[in-house]
C-alpha cells in the first residue's frame, strides 16, 4: 500500500467488492470443464474423507490408478485447496444432489480473480501513478482483457496470474524497502505456482528478478533478496514432491505423463507463437486488444522502471516461448489463449506509462471498448457450442494446426448470439445439459454420444440455447425437477448491493483523500 495515500486501502477494498460482485454475477455458476470437475472431486474427497482421491465412478477413467486401487488426479493440489472453504461451507446446507457445493466451487475463480484488481491498483500507486489514473487502468485491465472471462470459469489460470502478480509486487517492495521478509513472501507466492503446474519452475526465476529493484538498501542487497526469494520459492518444490509421494509413492511422478492417448506434448513453437499472437481463433491481440496499449507503453515504462520492465520482459519471453512450444498451446477447450492469462496483470503495469500523442485518447477508448465487447461475447454462451457444432474430435488441434487461422470462436459467437436471441429453446430440449448424471445442474458437460453426431443431439439440451451467466439461466429451470443451488433473485440482488457498496467505498475513499489534501493546504 502506498504510504503517501492513507485512503488507498479503502479504495482497494471497494475495488475488490465491485469487481468481485461483477465477476460472480457473470460467472456460469456451474462447473464448465472436465478439468474443473476432476479438481472438484479432489476437493470434495478432501472434505468428506480427508484424502485427495477420485471416488466419483464417472470420473475414475480420467485419473491414475495406483497398485493399491486408489485413483488420483494428475493435477496439482493447489486448485483443489483454494475452493476447499467454499465447498466445506456448501456442505453445511447442501441437498443430496450437492448442487450448492459445486456452485460455490465455481465461485473460487471469480473471488480470487477479483483480488488482482486491488493488488494491481496498489502496485500502480507504488509506481507513482496518480490514484484516479491507477483506478481507470485497473478497471480497464479487469473488464477489457481476458482476465474477466478467465475469472469466470473453473479453469484456474487466473489463480496463476494472481500469484505471479503477488510475487512480483512483494519482490519489488522488498527492494525499495530493504526487506528480506517481503522477498520471502514474494518467493512463497511464486513457489505456490509449482503446486498448480510444475512447469512454472521455468517462470519462477524471472519473477525473482523483481527483488533486484531498488539496488542496495541498508543491509539488503539485490543478490541477497533474490536468493531469499528463490529459497522460499523452493518450498513449492518441496510441496510438489510431497504430494507426488502421497499419491503415487514416487517423489517425481506427478501422473501428468501417463499416456491415455494424448498427443505428444511438444509442437512447433513458430506455429504456436503465430497463433497465440495474431490468429483470429486464439490471438491475444484479438481476445485482449488492450495489450496493444501495453506494447506501445513499454519503452516509457522501461525508462521509468528498468528493473521491473526487465521482469515483465523476461517472464513474457520465457513463458510465451514455453507455451508456444506446446502442442496444446491454446489450452482447449476454452475461450481464448488461457495459458497467457498469467502474464496479463504484469503487462498491465505498463499501461499508465502510455506516452501522450495526438490520437492517444481515441486509441485507448477504442481498445477498451473493443476489449469489453470481446469479454462480454465470451461470457454470453457456453464455449462447448462452438466445438460441438463443428463436430470437432477431442484432439482436433493436433492434426489441424492451422485450424485457428481459419476458424474463430470469437467471430462465431456473434452468430451464436444472434441465433439464440432470434430463436428459442428447442421443444426437444427435455434435459438441461449432457452429463453423466442428467438430474444435475452444476455438473460438467459430457457428450452423450459421438462428437461427430453432436448437431443431432445438441437440440435435446437446454444449456446450449440459454445465456451462460447463472442469474440468467438459473431462473429458467424447473424448481420441482431440479435443486437450485441458490434462490436466483435474492442472490442476484445481494450481489448487486455488494457491487454498489464497493463503488461507494471507492468514491468515499477519493473524497476522504481530497478532503485531507485540501485541509493540509489550508493548514499550511
């Protein structure tokens, strides 16, 4: 927190309440990915039996079976731990179908993703950005980039982004305040990334460079702070090894390379990089147009904060090249290039340093407006519709690497929305969603038959023809037939009030700061 701005904390709290309310209101309110369903099952097992096993019969084929007969997920433990308090709370009032538990599990990303906003705001204040400017750029980053839809899914990349920003923020503060404790905190945040994916071992050293900022401060040296950062980050590696030992009895076996017909891990990095940047189907410039402003602003940002700019550049190069080298660089099935989400808050640090030029204001307005529209398109309908309507097999992307230069979920979404608005739910839609358990609302979507026949079976399920945010689809389900996880109208009203309270707290924080400044001037 900026020590020169005593009202910054109030504004940060208000900002969190505002962004969290919007994120929760626009979330699907259900588990929208098989990956998320598996992670929920681990969370549920931790709550119920105290071990991270897969017990749901419909999910066991996706796990790794041990010689003892237990089935474990080939994922890190962190994305199953973060929603654990929510799932535990849901169990206190849940019904036999456990709709409330899955509903609350799906809110972990919105609630954690919203934390990026106040943290980014406080970081920008530390960089000398004026409070109102910092607020504007934070709101733009929150609602005009992929951070918004990435926070409204059970795919946990937004949690990675939060930890990366915490690591860089604390590392930066450790240098400017000469604090080894802050460096240790930054390293711990970076180390937690390893409990999501061990591949983040490549990114952690670049984040540690943030501790060099400020040079020598008292007894604190840049090298010393970096070593402290890396030392505490190593605790994440210890946790990863221990979790592997717990599940499989082998410290280095995470279960990720278990085969199962998955295509080879590595692909063509040139194809991946081109697709991640400029393809209509997965290009970050299409899904987060505000990145253009970050690129333009980066030279000025580098002149003002060279050490911090080197962190952003190094993290972008290392992580970007790694993701581009994966055969599944696009992270499907999903909306946009989700594996790049971890970098978005770091790129946002450069935004306030956008130089002034004649068309600056129209350019920023156009980029923000386009970004908001793109994110709203992503939040409007379920993503699976795009893939099923094209009858795409699970690993289509491996055999057709040019697919996203021909096809785009972004441009297709316009037609999908138009057909949804013009039409209505088919009379044949007797079921809510295709899932192993047809009487559930919040379970993930699973094809009921061959994907090649999806246009024939899709009209039997309402979910493909309803809006995606839960306040819009939940009131349409029959309460006599399904267990609604929450009463939709009271829950929506409560969240609107929370958002308004957050906006009021932000405004009050500015008023208090301006009044204090005026009083100081009069007193002087």
